[in-house]
C-alpha cells in the first residue's frame, strides 16, 4: 500500500507518465489492487489524451482550468493569440501567465467557479507591454462525474482587428458628417429606391426650406419639369454601373417657385462588399455664373452682328476699347 501511495504521488495524468508499482507483481489482494488501478489509469489516460487532442486542435482560443485556475489543457489557437507558443502552460496558474489581468476578471472567474456561465461581446485587455487587445469571451464551469465543479473552460476570441476597423469607420463617418454639415455647398443622399436619406443645412438654405421640409421633398418636387428626364437617365446609368459618376447642370425649384441653376456631381457610396448602397450628390449654386455666361454670350452676339464700330466706355466716360 505504501508503494501504491508513492506511485500515485509520482503519477501525472497527462499521458507522459505511466502508473507503475512493483506491487503489481504480487499475487495477493494488494497485487490485484495495483493491477486494477493500472488498468483504470490507462483508460483514464486514453480518455484524457482524446480530450486533450480535441482541445489542442480546436479552431478557437480555448483553455480548460481546474478549481485553482491551473491549466489542464489549451488549444493551439489560444497559445498563438496570447503569445504563448512554445511555452508549456499545463499545470501553471492563470494568474502567473497573465499577471496584468484586471481584478474584475478574477472576480468573474470566482463567479464561474461558483457555477455561473458568463460572457462578454467586447472587453478590453491591456497587456503587460501596453498592447491593447479587444476580446469576446465566455466562461463556463465544467463538472466532475459526481457533479462537483471541476474548474472552468474559457473561450476568448481576439476581435482587435474587427474593433479597430469599426473604430476607424466610425471616425471616418464622423469626419464625413462634419464635412457634410459644414460644407459651403449643398449635400444630399439618396437611397437606390429614390428615397431621400439626408440633406445638409446649406442645401436647405439654397432652396429656402427647413431641414424637415427638405427631407420630405421628392425628386419631382425639387427638379424643374423640363430637366427631370435627363437627370433620371443619368441616375439610372450611374446605378446600373454604366458610368462611375456624373456632373450635370440643371434647374432646381426653390420654395418660392423661382428656378435656380445648380451643378450636381453624383457618385455611389458602396458597402464593404463593393455593392452600391446609396447615392451622394454635391450641389453648387451656379445661377449667377450661368447668368454671367449668358450675358457675355449675348454681348458677343451683338458685337458680331453689328455693322458699325463697337466700343466700351468706362464709368469715368473714357473709351476703353
């Protein structure tokens, strides 16, 4: 019995050691007990090996710990995600592996060891070297055959790239929103179904509408009847992918009923798969510029058709040309 006890102390059920005792060679009850224990241990090692193989090759970051938060097994993905490749963590304390772990996580571990299943979709882990790692995790207790809690399993996925991409997109959207709202030209957004999604204050001021009124105005409410067909054809070509963008001058109708000439530049905003999501238009008031061009054209026509001399006089009464 003393020999069996010593063998049990030397034994580690991780598949690397055999349960051996000289007492197995005895022909009495002690020998029978030693051989029975050896057979049971071999079965335990086989099952433990299968479980360990499953966990090691799991395609997710997974670790199994005992009630003292010592590692029983860990997946290769876990070791890779936490920079532990090549390190033997079996039997080591989770606290020793991650001494920078925040205290509230230790409290969560205690709660899981008491029987709770806990999870978080997004949690920040600041590593000892200052690196910021965003995680999605779940803690789940596991039970021994007699029903007692044997420890916890931790699933922890590194979602840093996803979170940082979302933060970059949010920052980009904020910059666009600031440009959209504060630009000196009009901005509008249209859904592919023709619904107006957004306008900026400059466009509302140009048309003489409040933002609420402007948002509820349709294409036909804004575009001059004589210019609708050409504008619709350009929009259709844009949405169908026949042109990447377009710039077009046409008339918008103000709230007062007065037409105004605008230059509209439109392009498509696309989703992360490259599919068209909505249309963005930049609108510039070119009424004065167009009137100036028309006046210049009329003057040129007069000059070209005149039979006599044509000259200009300055405000001081001096002949200039």
